[in-house]
C-alpha cells in the first residue's frame, strides 16, 4: 500500500483545509482587492504592504505571532474565550485562521491586478445606463475579472496545500485534527521512514507542477482571446 491510513487522513485534512481557506479568502479578498484597485486613499500603500507581508515574512515568524496573540494571554485568545470559542491554537480553527492570513496575498494580488486591468471605463458606461454601483460590480466587474478569480482560487488552494511553518507553529501535528500532508512528511522523515516520505513528497511535487502548468495554459489561452 502506497499510503497508510495516517497518510490518507492527512491528505483529507489538507484538502479540507485548502478548500475552506480558498472559499474564505475569495470572500475576504474580493472587497479588499476592489478597494485597493480603485481607491485614491493614502492608506492604499500601507494596507497593500500589510496584505503582502506574508510573502516576505518567514512562516515561523508569522506562526509565532499568531500563536502568541491567540494564546490565553493574547488579545485574540482573550477575545475568543470571551465569545465562548475557547483557544484556537492547536485546533483546526486556529489552523484555518493561520492559513487564511498566510495565503491572503495569493488571493488579493491576482484579484487586484484583474480589477485594475478592467479600468474605469466599463463602470462609467454602466453608470450612464443607470446601474447602481453594486449592480455594476456584480454584472460588469466580476465577469470581466473572472481570470483573476480563477488564478486567485488556484494559487490560494495550492499554497495552502504546501504550508508547513505556519501550520506547525499554530496547529502542531495532532493526528486527525491538525496533521496535514506537510507535517506528515516531516514526521516520516523524523522517523527515518523515507519511502513513505518519498510518496507523499512526490505527490506534492506533481500537484504543484500541474497547478503551475494549468495556470500557464490558462493565461496563454486568455492572452490569445484578447488578441
């Protein structure tokens, strides 16, 4: 058997985490990316830098501060306890929150670029036809930004699948709760189980290659449609 029951459990939890993270990111990133693409506010650059921060921060640094802030003495931990949610570290909820924060720029930036590429003209035309801003957003901006949404969804999902540092810091490596593929591979290597690690690592390599190939083909097709 190529994959043990523990391996399959880690794969299932990874897919569940990546799926939920992608859905939440698209919901959160869409209004944020729209604001960043269109606002003249002086806060655009600082907020854009904060959104992009996970791209340059070591994952362990981000995971450490999430662990501290969501712990019993942190502001986030005190808030979740006051709301009756308990503490999020070393739980699937904490893992999900960390994944959303860590993958945020992979959803926001493709959407922001897609909205910027639309320009102001389509929205102005919609306004002349008496479309309300919200109606114009859903009927004009969103369809035109479809390639950006596809890119954001694929990158967010794939990036979540490959997480390690943030996952290990905020979620630990608890079987059935927070043990995902990356930490399962780490466990195999620690136990000198290189054959099992090879199968899982190889699957991740193949998955990553197919994601990048799919994005390249999609972008190529979109470029042809525009010419």
